[in-house]
């Protein structure tokens, strides 16, 4: 079976009116605009949490924030809830495999091992500038 080929871009606090391909003007997003012109544009969104850390935990694990544990961005030591990375490592969230054999859930440690193996490529598209 041929492995899927996709690019996932995750940004923080970015609305569609900030990206050129969606008629946004505030930021220079020429690389994202180029990808949109050559591929598929994302037109709807869902998040399991309006707060970034629980939303990321949901993305990494495939589990809703109210079930995985992280509810806030960061919790001080000694409080009831742990920081989400430590909490997920302690729970040893088990990956789920879809019908076609592709892992749909990844623990933080599994993500780190994939990154070390060179099969996950991360990076920055360069400096983003505000338009005048």
C-alpha cells in the first residue's frame, strides 16, 4: 500500500483573515499561499479545546481534552492537574491503528522518536512580517 503524502501546518492564534490565500492582508504568507494555489485549501475547523495546550494534546493523542487530562496551558507544580506532556507520559496513552494500518494517535515520546528517526520533518517558513 502506498503511504499517504500530506503536509500538516499548525499555527498558534492565527485566523483566516491573516493568511493571503483567504484574502487576508496583515501577514506575508507567500509560502502558504503557494501551497494553497497548488493543492487543497482547508475551509472548516474544529478544536477539542479553545486553549492551545489542551488542543495540542488532543491532536497528539486523538483524545478529547476532558478525557486526556490537560485542561489549561500550564499548571503550577503541586496543583491538581499536571502539565499535559508529563501527564500523557504518565498515562502512557496507547496508539490506535486505523483500518489501513496507519497510526492515528501518538504519544509525546512516540512523536519524539519519529522526529529522531528522520521521518517527521518540521521547520519554519521564515520570517513573518506585518504589512504596512
